[in-house]
């Protein structure tokens, strides 16, 4: 992407309406634009990050054996009357009437719809287990939308639903998702800690919230200090095994939200912090399958009501949470895995012929190599260019100026550490392509 033609409306001033750093930086970096309370347009830079985050979520769901589909945002109220949640959901649900006076709603979640789809097609135990997911916009008419996309009214969620013949199978599905969640967040370069949680209105008997520690988190959380050094990706259990040892290991290290915290059980080395909920998983048995009649024929010919679980990740909230967890005074510091661009190519003197042709050549080479690169080819002050790249948080900055070019060198800066190296051009290129 060339900066000279990029739709990147960055702001110089700090927007006064934003109370937390991620909201301020997302506005300043031109990632989002509020269109009404709690509803945001994702501008090109923000959309790119949202897609990177979605893609990691998708890969880990696929790896765990879940299958992607796409359900609509608009649902019929009838489904929710079957489960009994239509009245119970209250004012958070956006209710819509169509031209034929049919009651519709903008889905806040999809348990009812997926149960209906499942029961239409699956009739035999032989077709179990199944795990289905989608990444789709949700609407919840929050009383107090705030903190930008952290607590929006319209937000992007990955939600999936598991269907099993019995409780044992359902618990295995739950453990698979537990692993998938740990891996998903670790791959994004953040630490999300699974905490025993209240099952709330979704119901059920087993539930974990995945929480990122950050000062601006909305809830108080408690965890064993050990959590801070856990490396889930290094710990690579057999995903096709029963995952019992793995689950026991990770659930026996203390971590609890305020509602579940028990000082008597807490370890001596306790961390008390604020947390952001980025994911939530539930095993709730037959809460929806029973009222909605999701029944299969079991091995003995008898009808069995399927056991279900549901699993959510707040994909759009994750973008804000990543910024809360990784920024400095100059702006965002994207972890490499989710950065909108891996490399910023900065031409210090756009009107210098040698600089321009070198940069154009590098830009083409990086693109050909499949590296996501943003190229500042504008006629601007160097200071403004550096400030913009720091603000939007690009992990590697490759700067080409007339003086260096004469000596055959370029400057390579690592955003996260601020470390700068003068390197021969090819060496710098090899480093960012690695
Ligand atoms: P919260 O306690 O933050 O209101 P929740 O428990 O109601 O969230 P879930 O039903 O568990 O939310 O939804 C799954 C995930 O969707 C949450 O873990 C969170 O990451 C995300 N999410 C929920 N509500 C919002 C929202 N208003 N804006 C952005 N993301 C949200
Ligand atoms: Mg929740």
C-alpha cells in the first residue's frame, strides 16, 4: 500500500470523547469511525487488523475440528420463543418488525438458530459429534456502550456450538475448545487466562472466561503469578487425545473472576488485576436441545437429546484489547502476527531520484515476496513520517535516505524495542523477509 493514495485518516489531536488508550489510538490511527452510539465503521487499516485477528481465530477453530458456516444476522423471534429466551433477553435485544408484521430480531448470539439448523439435518448418533462456527456481527443494545469497540452495540463475534451424544463427549468438545482458545490468543501474541466463570443467562455447569490483564479492564480478577510465565504454544498436547491431563494442568492453577474468587483457595503468590474478557466458553448440556427438540437416534435405537456447548470470542473487542496490552506514548505496537503491515518502507526524500527508484524497487520486491508492506512515498517531513508509522504500530520500519544510499546502507527500526540498526540494504531486507 502506498501512503500517497491510502485512505488513512489519522488524527493529530487526541479525541476528547475517548477515555481509554485503545479507543484513543484506534481513532488517532484512523482505524474506526463511530457512526452512531456503540456502532462503528471499520476503516481500511482497522479492517485489515480485524481480518488478521479473524484469520487466526479461524485457523485454530479449523485445527480443532470445527467447521465454518455463516448464519444471518437477522433472526425470527419464533426460534427464541421455542427456547424461552425471547422474553428473558430483555432490552438488550434489538427487536424488529418486518412489513408483514412478523417479529424479527438482530441476533445477539446464535444458540437457537444453530440448534434449529442442526436438528433439521442430524437424526442419528452416527453423525455426532459436530462442531459448527461462524464469524458474524452481533447486536446487543448495551445500556452503556463505551470504550469504543471494547463495548460496542454492534460487534464481531466468533461463536461456535458443539453437539455430542453424551456428557462425556461434550466435555471432550469443551476441552478441545479450551485448548483452541489458549492457542488462539497465544498466537496473537497476548496472554489470555482462562478463569472459572459464572454461567449467567446462557446457563450450564461448566464455564471459563478468557481474560487479558490490562489496567483498563472492566472486571477485577485474581490469578496465580505462575500464569504470567505460562507458554501454551510450547506445551503442545496431542489434539486428538482426550486432553484430560492438559485440562487438569491448566485449570488447577488458580485464576478466578471476582464473582468466583475465593480468598481461602487462592495461592500466596496471587496477582490481583483488572481484566478484559475476550472469550467465554460454556458447557450447558440440554438447555436448548431439550426445549427445541434436538434429538437423535442413539446406538440402541432410543431417542437421545444432544449435549451442547457454546464458545464465543469477541473478535472486534480483541483488536482493542491487543492495543491495551501493547502500546507506548507514540502509539500502537502491533504484535507481528496481527500487524496490518509487517514492514513500513519509508522514503525520507520522495523528490530524490535515487531514493525514489530504490524505494520503488524495494516495494516491488517485498510485494513479490508476499510481505505485507506499507510504503510512505509522500512528500512530507521525515518527522511526520516516523510519527505516523509509530502511531499505526508497524513492527519493522525500513528507512531509505540519500546519505545512507551513498554508503550503501539503510536504517532498520524495530517498533517494539525502538532498536535501530544501520545495515547494508540486502541484509536489512533479509531480516524483514525472514
Ligand atoms: P460482557 O460480560 O463483557 O458484557 P458477555 O459475557 O455478555 O460480555 P458473551 O455472551 O460471553 O459476552 O459473548 C462472548 C464474547 O463476546 C465476550 O467474551 C466478549 O469478548 C464479546 N462481547 C460481548 N459483548 C460485547 C460488546 N458489547 N462489545 C464487544 N464485544 C463483546
Ligand atoms: Mg461472557
